[in-house]
């Protein structure tokens, strides 16, 4: 039986009737129409559906929508502010970290969660953080460069 | 080119911004809200007769709008290269995952429930799952009526389960081997591997009141897929429009019709939009991917390292249906590698089995024969006490050589790649730590002779009234930046800023024909076509300017958005003025067509007929560390030297090489589809291990630019070759580090440990 829940996504609260077994990914994509979050495996193996929930990165395919009730959810669509791209988005574009772009939203959300917690990660820490996000195009090289560049832009090293 | 040339500039891909914002629409992202959801019922058996099927209960389920089976399709066989399949299994199933029925329902839950309500009674029959058994006399036949399959142009063995076979030979191998100072022989094996795109296959179809179907598909071969769907469903091409959506990776996955016939059939049945997304599990049983291969190889050389003879056999398990291009000869010829070998005898076989169908994965069919020859050449060099790069340099194919397929290679940059590796290894020095070493391997791609036909590709360039331009091309962009490159070419020819060119692409009703974005052909072939279209637009602009300025066309130049007299540059007219003036002019609005300059191109190609113009050669070096206790291999550093002809956009070239190497690292170290009696045991992205960010070494590279004749500004293809030699480079590095030869891919710890035990 469907339950009415409220979901706060990118600052907007939505009332949605959901089946208890529906995932957050399904609801974000099919009911809220936010298709920027990608589906790759439905089993938490690829990271394409990564969103930030109460400040923590989660695979939205592994979170039941009912468990996301009243949580604060940030998706890729909520990252740019007033038409201004987030430094991570800028860096992914500039450094060539985007090829097909299908892993990009999940990758950027994972990177944001990392930089929120650790503004100046080492390269090894960046690689560790995104080790659950598969990319088949780039070999990760330019993605890692982009995250490090965004970190530098957001939190310049002290002289 | 002029000082302001865009060629060689790393322009940022224009699609990146939308992708970073999450706005790009892939596959079902653009489905209408009222779209029905489709699901496919698939065979649970590798080989079975269908005795009875009952779909009545599924049809009665509320919310189900259509259930379709083989009875709803014309009785035709279709396929991309061999017409060996039907949309749904008819009398028997030939592999686990073969579609037997499909449903369209109001939502996913209902569609899944409907699948459970379809009852199929099977009678299992013996399966064949390896090519050796399948080739044995009396083996169960996968296809009883193979001889009737079209088209007749595809060469087929036509016996038993052998679809295709070939023999290529030269000289006298027996005699030559007897004269060799060193002869090494070895068998090699490699598994099925998956393209592993992060987006699974997705498509949406919709039908209007006149019966016209629009199909949105994440495919790289819009026209080929349209042709296949029309053949499978008996539709005239005028009734099917295919629009390509953004693709979440390709790597060979998106070149053939996979789900499109089913989606279109359901849309025609229901008169409603229908969307289908394959599950990750279905990606492993309902698509086609790299074929397992078996290589037997014997190589002989003189004391000084001169290669004298190669004898080889290459056997491919093509699964239940053949989704690979029919290039068995060049693939078999890869068994001699990029070397001058005067005597060879090579046999190739393509064999049907009851495994999941095989098709294309990045650099189709190249990595495995290269794994074999590059491993064995390395063993010969070791036996002779020769430096492995030196050995390769001594035998490297050169300009003007006739290669085993019988064509002459031109514009060969192989030696330069070997020299670059040699220089890099010198700079790096030998690793001092124990169990560490560098290994090298060479690779090749696009060893196809120029054929009598021209490029199967066309393009238009329209010049707007303000002097900006629109490129209309069939080229689909899988993310490598093909659209950016095509626009870059137009901007260069018209001497306008890059962002003054926009692009309409990959729509079968709107854009001209394009073969496919694959085989590293897009920059080389489609790029040439786009250049012709831009040059035609340029000619039209010059001609119009000549009328207006009263200056002969030959005396006019074009730069910075203007046409001007070379003698008196102040006599000029802007492209904007020309674009506007063209509207009512005698020649009409400016619309350049690639067909205009085609005759000249084809004349030049006819002169070069039978030669290989854009052969791509590369050499890789990998530094590994092997743990002799556990067999764990760690790749510490990686170096690539590749001949790219001309790097039109160096950043995009670099990105292709980095991505290609890491793709190859997966195949070298971890990736294998685990198959047992036709069943896939690891149909998910946890157990099928693709490389992750922590498993990737630093990658350095040197680009060699040995220009091709027919690629734009000398460019050659880039994307496929970097995947080709990786397995051999790592295997050779393992040998140099710990003395163990692993001859089966992937090079897993257990195989390394076993090879260490087998050390002589």
C-alpha cells in the first residue's frame, strides 16, 4: 500500500505517494522528474545514482524512499546556484573529466561529499573516495585532476 | 594553416556543460510521462525446444497493454552482418537470455508480474559451449539451416557449427622453421569480456496517427539500426525515424539493434509510447560482447633476431548469434603482429556455440591475437638474449611493406613508437626493487586497404544569414568528443570561431547517412566528409563574394569571418553579408554538401586502391610489481607511444588514450565473464570487476604524428588502439619481474602463482 511521504530535494519539499519497496532513485527520477541522477546497476555497484542525503553520499538505488522521508537530499540538479556552476562542475568541464557523462552526476556528488568533509584531500584520498563510482570512459585520470583542481579553487593552499 | 588555426587546439567539448549539470538526456530520460514500460521474457536454458507457450494469463492482467511473441513478427531472419536471428525465439532457444516474449504495461511492477504469468514449456537439448566441441563431428547444431542465412556477401564456412573460416599463407613455413635458430610455440586463451557501459541499453518508441514510428535510442549506428529494425519488422524506412539520444558509453555495445525491434513492435501494437531499459543482469545475457578466443602460435627466428616464420591458429567462439563484423582475414592476420614475416601459415575459425551472442567490444578482435604474438615475440627475444624493443625494431613493418592481408601499408609510424618507448625506458632506468620490471608490447589497428567505394558518409554545412554555420551530420557522439571535432573542422575551413558552428546530428530523417561512430573511423573518415561539406560551403561563399567584389575567386582569401581580395585586403565582404545576400541569390542559400568534392576524393582514393592509408601502430610499456606469494600484480607506471597521424584536438586524443589503456587494464587483470554451460555466473558489476580509480597507475604518453593521406589534416583514428596491447604488456612485465609466463587472460593472481610453479 502506498504511503504519503514528504521528501526534501534540492531545498524543495515534495509530497509523494510511494510503495514501501520503491527506491529513492526511482522516486527522484520517475516521480520528481529529476533525471540527472543516473541508474546503472540497481545494486549499489556502480555509483551512478549517488546523491547526498543529510550530508552523506548514498547510492540512491539502495535507499528506500520511505527511509528518505524528511531527510535533506541534494542531487546534481541542486548543485549550481543561481546559474553559477559549482567549482566541481567547472573543473570537470575544464579538465576534460567528462566524456559520455553518464557517471558524471554521481561522481560529482561523491566528490562534493568528500570536499565537504576534507577540503584538501591528497590524490590517494580522492581515488579512495571515488573508488565506488565506476567510469568506463576516462580511466579516471582527468576526473581525479578535476577534483584536485576544484579543491584548490575552493580552498587555496595557504601561502 | 593560418596562425589562427584551430587544428591542434584543445577545445573544450560543448556537451560537457549540460552533462556536468545533469541536464543531458540519455535514453529513457526523455520518455513521455504516459509511456508504457516494456519488459522482456528470456530463455533460462542454453539450448531447448519451445514446445508450448501460453501468454493468455499475462494478457488478462490489468495494466498489461500488449504481450508479443514470435507470432507477432514477420517470419524473417535479420542481423547486422549475418541474418541469423529473429526478434523472438521461434522453435528453439539457442542461448540463456534469448528473448521469447515481451510485454508493455502501465508500470514496471505490472510488466514484471506479467512476465511471471507467461508459461513456456521447454524441452532441453544438449548444448555446445566451447568451439572445440562445437567443431567436432556429430556436435549438436546451434543453427540447423545456417546455409540459408543471408546476405550472400558474408562469407561462411557453412559446415556444422563453423560460420566462417580462412587461411592466409605466404612462403614455406615448414622449411623456414627448420632454418630457424630459435622456435617457440605456445597456446593462448582469453575469455568473453563485457563492454561495461554504465548506462544499460535503453530506447523509447512512439507512433503517430499515420503509423510513423519515432525511435529514440542510445545507439552509435542510427542508420544501421534503422535498417535492421525495418528488416526485422517489415517496415519501409520511410516509416521509421531514429533519433540518437546521448549515450552513456559505447565501447562496442551500441552498434547493433539490441532492444530496438522489440520497443518498436510494442509501440506499433499499443499505439502508445513504450520505453525499455535493460537491467544490469540483462546486459550480460541479452546483449553481445567480446568473444573468447583460442590462439595456437609458433614463431621462429634467426640468431640475430630476424623473424622467419609464424604458424598460427585463431578460433573464436561467436556464441549463439554473430554480431561481429565479418573481418576474419585481417583479424587472423594479426597473429603475425606488426612485423615483417616472410613465411606464415594462419588459420582462422568462427564457431557458433550456445553461449551468449558475441559482438563488439573496444578494438573488436584485436587484443587477443596481439596478446598471443606479443607474448611469444617477447619469449623469443628472451631466448635470444635480445632487448625486447630491439627485437621489435629489427622486424618492424615499414612504409611500402606488403602486410599479410596482401595490401601495402603507407604512412607507417611504427618505428617511431618503438623508439619513443626505448627512450622512455632509458630515462626511467631498470627498477631496483625486487619483483619489479618493465614489460613492452606493440599493437596495431585499421590495417584495412582502401576499397573501391568512397566513405559511407555525407554531411551538409549551412551558412546562416549572420555568417555563423550549422553542420548537419549523421555522426553520433558517444562522449569521445566527435561532435566537438566535427565542428572544429567546419570552423577551421570557414575561418570562423569554433562557437560560431552549431550541429544537428544523428537523426535518420534529418541528417545524411553515416555508417557508425566506431572502429576509430570517425575523425579519419567522417571528418574528411565534413571537411568536404565545409569546403563546398566555402566555395559557394567565395563565388558569391567574387560576384559582389568583382574580384576573381582565385584572388580571394577567407579569414576572420571575411572574404577579401588578397591584392587589396580592404576590398572585402563579411560572411554575414554573404550569408544574407545568398538567400535570394542565383546559387541560393549557402548549403555545402560533401557530395560536391566527392568525385575528386574518390579519384585520389582509386589511385591509392589496395594500400593501407591510415594504419595505426603503437607500443606500450608497463612497470609492474608482482607479489610471488599471492600472485598479486600491481601496475606501477604506464607509458604509451602511439601514431595518431595528427592530433586535431590533443586533449581529446590524450583522453582517448588514457581511457583506452585503463579499459585494457581491466581485460588484462580482472575482467572475464564467468560462463558455465552457457550460464553467466557474474552478471553484475561487483563480480565482473572493471577498473576503479584506485587501481589505475600514472599514464604517460608520446604522440607520434606520421600523417595519413586521406584523414583530415593527416589525422588517423585514436580510440581503439590503446586497448590492444595492454594484456601483453602486463604479461611480459610479469615475466620480466618474476620469470613466470601467464598465457591465459586475465592475468589473475591464481594464474600467476600457477605460472610461478611451472617455471622451468
